[in-house]
C-alpha cells in the first residue's frame, strides 16, 4: 500500500508561481513512478508531469512543458511540482499519483492523493 498526501495549493495571480508537494509513504513506493494530474471543474482529469524514483526521468504534458518542473527528494520521500508563469487555465485540483512507468494515462496509476486546489485569478 502507498499513501500520498499533497500540499502547497492556494490562490495565485496570473504569472505567479506555486510549489506543490506530495509526501509518499508505504512499503514499496520507491518502485513506482510519481505523477501529477489535474482536474478543472467540468473537465476530465488530465496528465501534467511524471518522474521516476530511480534515475529521475521526467515527462511533461505539452500544456505545462517549459513552465512546470517535477522533481523528487528521495531522502524525504517527497515529489514536487514547481509551477511558474501560471495561467488562468491552470486552475484545477492537482493530484499526486503513484504508477508503473512513465505514463500519461491515469489508468496506469494505482494510488492517488486527496488533491490540492490551485486557483489562478487576478
């Protein structure tokens, strides 16, 4: 079993920055890839970024590439999502997930956090 707890969401103006954190625990969480997804009101959940625990290979959705950076701190068992140059359309609930491999498909992820709200508004 893997437990995931997100934090760091909030209200930010367009062009601003936020850093989300995802604290992971469990017996085998470091065998998973860690992803960030988001879901805006009335829309389906969409992939944002993913990173492997071993090696730190990353993959991003085109919508966030160049603005968001995913990273991990193995000693703290924590994955981060640094979000810069935020746009109105980045407003969503952001979820951390543990899955197998560098995948953009939410069905490849076995464990999910409770989500953290990010609101971009002027």
